[in-house]
């Protein structure tokens, strides 16, 4: 090799070495960090990384307090207090940018730490890492010194004017952001309607409207100015202000003024459920008229499994590619704001019927989810992949008018309501006459405590607030869709409580999860047949009232015609279905030699085409057990040796056609067309996340000798 060539090679190698070192020190990929997730303060959350134009998460593999320190310092906090694995702040979405992160604690950016490389990971979002930073900020730290890619502030609020502060919900006002521990206005010089759309979505409103700024200008002149020094660039399809890009730095004359403008004012349009009605305050119950999309199985208003109506049949959405943008389209369509979370993996329970949509892709501006691009082929999708959402809803202050008192924990107690009495607002109790599961459901939802697990008509064991012993509400009847208990039917100011309250005051216990029973309609349709059986072989069934009333006078040698069928009841919910009555209170039935844990578990009825009941039966839950469970789920309940009764999540209880009372007595039925109906848990004795799927209906034709049963379906899934 000649000397010039050798020198060239040496210089090239030296250049490459210098370049590589420069990249490892200061040439690391440009990233931005943020903290995200649910139930968090501004100094804690899921760690998210903005890289290559996309937000993603960090896997918890090999993560340490040293890595947490780098994250917190990069975000402007003095130090890290702790870190948490396993998606404590909820599962993120999109790419998992970093895995096996190793930091010494002295790096200036998480990008400088060792890792597998960007986008190289074998993790799932159930492993998303979170951190808790110290609240103290680094002195002199300025967000603009970072990349400035997206807006990062501590909090956002709509500050209503004095005349509007009593309005619920607050839809109009000055927009303020909290930065550096201080609330600041935003200059409106470069503010757009798309920015307002994002803000309104954060506050639970589906849309924004133009606002008359003239009255606000007068107010702004009187107020002390403290502007935030940046503009904001939102496209309008973001779910949160933190997803918007940070605009240019605005020149603030005199350090505190907005030269050509005024503070930003936003005006939001509430959804139908939250819009005041001229005649009766807020609407009595939340019902969407003829929806194409609905939510099911959620504990709170604005959350649930996404279901879509297609060709008269309700079905679910597969979670392939499901993201916050598609979830936001659903939320806005239903009258809520943007989505807080896009849930996957049937997190809010499994649905039923077909999977109508797969691989949904939305721009964020669609009026309905059905306008988004999607794959109609759901091959490979099962109900274990049903998509769900949690939406932003307006702050209505409902939980300030209701409380639970005397319980052992915040999820139980005597129900106490704030009511007007003699011109003053006072706390009092609710009469327990007619108090049941539906009423308890509304109370728990109003308080943000989830589902009701029990409704109590006696609360002597809970010593409530002594100043709230007087009964201030009675005759409460709820449909279950009300936003608050005072929207339910009740006696008003005229209290009627024969038992006088006291120990008979209403109470509840709440839970974050609930079961959800669904009948397998095809099993019923495929196993229906007629049997003529002699009365002398029906003695036990007669004692348990499983025959028509005409059997009371029937000759022992006569026959009863029975419509027999099998039923398979599956628990699609998030907790086990257990009888409300304790084991010691179950009723022993000598004839069949078994316990009844619920006197009526199902109703079996034949209806005329106009809905009149023409024949009936009922099924006592003498044996609630796990007959069959999905793969990987262990059976927990069986009836042998009078054991515990119930149906585990993911398991089914099967009642064969050949057991007693698994029929309808149609001995007196005339030939004709009928509706065959089965109702599970008809008296709502046990709380469920969704009662709309507790009813199965079929068409039946009886010619006096044979019966045909067809078109069996659950609840509202299809029209008869």
C-alpha cells in the first residue's frame, strides 16, 4: 500500500471515529419526553417518548431509579422519587420506543442511555413504565430550551366569568394554563378554532363554537395580565393539549401584555346528555336516539365497550390498530369530549354477536365511527379483542350532592343527599321503601364509585352523620340510566316513609367491577322440543310452581305438554356472579333435595305477538355452577356437597333440557304464532354491568302438535 493511500485511510478512520463519538455524545436522536396516563398528578405518569414524529412508550425491562432520574431532570424536575412497572398509569399505545434502558443517572437525555435501540422491543404495553418526580422544579428551567415539539404544562382550566360561575357545566370562559406553579393566560393572536376544539374535548364537550369576545374584552382590561409566552398549534384531532405542537414564542410587550390581542376565550357545545332542558333542568336519563354506535359494560358514564349497529344487529369492534383517535371519534359521536383512553383486550368485558369492524383508521374529524376506514373482514378477531373507550365528560359536580356515611370504607354506607328543606339546603337520608339494585347503581355511578354490588334496605349497622338522620327523599324509582339519584322518580317535597327512616334508611356498597350474564341463543334454538308428561311424574315440579295454574286441578293421570329446551348462561363480565343471599339463608327444598340460593333466577315466557303473556315458567337457581370454562380459566363453583354457588368470569352454567323446571307448560296453549322469551336475573337481585343483554327472544309457531322455534336473539341485537 502506498503512503498517500495509507494516510487517506487513516484520516478516513479518524473522521469516522470522531463522527461516531460526536453522535454518541451530542448527536443522539432528538427526542421529547412527557408524562401521561390516568389518575395522576402533573409530576408523575407513564413515560412517553416523541421520536421520528410519533409518540411511544418505554418498557419496564431493566428500568431503574437512575433512568427515572434522567427522565425527571429532562422534564425539568429536580429528581425522581420512584418508578413503577406494569403500566400503573394505564397502557399506552403506538410504538414501544425503548427497551432494556440502562442509565447511570448523569445523562442529559434518556436518548443518551444504553438501550436496545429505538423501536427494538419484545414488550407489550402492559409493561409500560411510569415515574414519580419530585414536585420541585429545576431553577431557571425553561421548556423552550428543549425541542419544543409539543405543549407541556402542569394543568389547563376554563375560568368562567363571575356571571357564569354558577352554570353547570362551565362551557365558556378564559383559557388558562398552569406553568411554573402559576396560572397564565394565552394570547389569542394565533389562536384557532382547532385549538378550541381540542380544549373543549378535554373538558368533555364534543364541539366548540365561535364566541363573542366583546364582553370579555372589558373584563380582560380589568384583570391582571400574566401571559404564557407561546402560541399553540393544534390540528383539531388531538385528544389532549399535550398532543398539540408548541408554536412560536410570542413577543410580550412590557413583559405581561398581548400587543394586538387579548386572553384566549373558549366556548364549548355540551352533548345532549349534559345540555340543560328549558322545561326540566338536565335531562332525566341519558339515552341516545337511534344510535349507530353505543357503549356497554362501563361503570361510569362515558365509558364502555364499543358496539356498532349493522343490518339491524349489534356487534363489536376488534382492537387491531385501535387508538386514541378512533376512540375520540366514538366519544364525540355520543356527545362526550375526546377520549381519555383507548382500551384493548376486552378490558370492559366481552361482547357478543358478530365483530363488525376491524383495523379501524380515523382522521379524527369523522361524525361517526362508521365513516372511518375499516376492514370488514374480522378473520382472526374474537371477543377477547373487543375495543372499548373511556371518554372525557363534563364536570357536573354531581358528587357534591350525595355522600355515603358510616361505612367501613369509601365504597359503602348509608346514602345521604343534599336537599332543600324550609328554604335551606340540608343533608338527610333516603327512605328504603322500594330501594333496590337500579337505585343503588345510580348512586354509585353518581359518586364515581363504579357499579353497585348491593342495595340495602336496612342500615342499622352504619352509624351515619347524626345531623342527617331526617328523611329528605322517598319513593325513589330509577331506570338505571339517570345521571343522578334526584333525576329518578321520587315523591318530591311530600315525603312518604311508613317505616320512618332510621334503621330503614337506604344504603349501598359499590364496586369497580361487575358480572354480566348472557344466554347462548343458538343453544336454546337448537334444543327446543315438546314433551307430554304425566302429572304423577311432575309432583316435585308442581310443588315448586313450575307448572301452569290449571295443573292445580288436573287429574293425576292426565298429561302436561311441556316446551323443553337447554340453556347455557355465560359470564362475560369482570367479576363472578354470586347469589345475593348468604349461604345460611338459602332455602332447602325437600322434594328435589337441593338449596335455592335465588327464588327466581330466570323467567321463561310465551308471549302473544302484541306482548301479552300466555304461558310462563320460572327457574330457581338451585345450582349455579361452572359447567364449562374458557381455556385457561379454572372452575370455582360446583354444587356437589352443597358447595358455593356462582358463575366465574369466562365460565358458563348449563341447564340441560332434561332437568325439572327447564320448560314452559303450554298445555292450555292454542295453536298460533308466539314470542318465546327468556329473562335472566329478572328481578335484578344481583348487580350486573349490563342488563340489556339479559333477555332472549325467539319466534315460535305452534300447530297443536309440533312447535318451531327460530330467529332467537339477545336483547336489542336484532329486530323480530
